[in-house]
C-alpha cells in the first residue's frame, strides 16, 4: 500500500515538473528573467530527480539473490542521496551563479506579464503535486509533527518529493516578488537577488534530504513503536524466560530485519523451542507486515551479558 502510494506521488510530481519546466524555459528566454531561468532549472532538476527515484524504486524491488541475500531494498536510499547531491550541485549552484551574475550585470525584465502567467500556472501545478505528496505523507505520519515525521520516515521517495515540491512553492513565491519588486522599484538587481534566494532554498532542501538519507544509507532501526511491539510479543510468549536483545534494521522502506536474542525456559525440548520460534515469527509478521526476516538466537542471560562486556 505504501509502495503504491509512493509511486503515485513520484509519477504525479514527474508529470507536473516536466510540463512546468518547458513553460518556464520558454518564459525565461522570452523575458530575460534570471529568476524565471532559475525556476526553469529547478523544474528540470526536479524532473530528473523524480526519474531517478522511479529508477531506484524499480531497482529496489528486485528479489534477493546469492550476491544480495537480503534483497536490494536499500538501493532506493542510494538514489535518494544522489538526488540530494544533484539538487544541491545543479539546482542550487546554477541558480545562485545565475542570480549573482544578473545582480552584478542587471538587465531589465521585459514582458513581465508572461512571467506572471507562467508563475501562476506553475504554482497551480506545483500545489497540485504537493497536495498529492502531502496527502500520502499525512496518512503515514500519525500524530507526529511534520519535521518529526520526516526524521522517522523510512521512505525517501515520499519525503523527497514532498521536500522538493515545498521548495518549489517557496521558489515560485520568491521569483514572483523578485520580478514584481524589480519592476515596481525599477531595480532589475532584485531579479538576480530572487534567483540567489531560490538557490538558497534549494540548498536548504538538499541539505535536509542528504542528512535524512545518510542515516538510512548507514542503517536505521525500525520505528520505536515496532520495536516495543516486538518486545511485547516476546515477553508474552510462553517458554521465553527473558528477552536479552532486540535489534532491527531497515533494508528498505517496507523491509525490516529483526534479530532477537532470548533466554528460553530450562528443560524445553528442541521441538518445543522450534515451535516457540515459529509461533513468535508468525505473530511478528502478522502484527507488523514490514518485518520480512526474523532471526532468533537462544542464549542465556549470563552468556549474553558476558559477550556484551567483552565487546564493550
């Protein structure tokens, strides 16, 4: 369900940004606006980024094999990190450079009505794509705040599009005011300042995206609610005396690996231990569909503590 929602969000953003990019470039060439050119570059980068996310989602969906026994789910994290780099290097870099050049060598913007019409259309498209992304994101964040939900989200394809669309809406507003004030005050330098402002917005979005995807690339545990739920199932399971340790790792947005160390009751036969393990695994998969693999280690509490002390 979440994967289908993410795909819908990325496709909506891809279609909208591709149409907007062509329109913005035509307006930039016709009017000579630096801010509009920056917005056009922004839309091209966003379009390319969504194409990369689609490619990453397809690669991540491949089944496990001998060389990658845990599957390819984490590949989406790599491509999301590439998106962050491109957003910073191309989107922010080119926008800031173009704005700085226009600020030092200002030229009046002509046919500003064209810019206003294009920006209005772009705002409508971007707002529509943002609404699709926010609606899907809102359905998964629960009671968390906006930024907290981004921090704990394991689906970069979703929060990447949301961040990009949010940056796009702010960028359009900056471009509008830059062009409008430049015309009103007869100061074409403001068009260049607006372009630099758009570059700063893109840089900020890229930094947030890079920071979040870095954690996913390194390896993040499951949501605390999932971890506590696993703990509750283990504690309630007959035949388990003590839970030594629960380790989780996201192999993909909807792919969690769970490693468990437990101390079983004394006197259990191997068949009884096997039955307990099968029951625990069935309960975990039923309660948490994101749990794809479960490994349970039988170890005494004392033995577990000795190993921890040696490693520490």
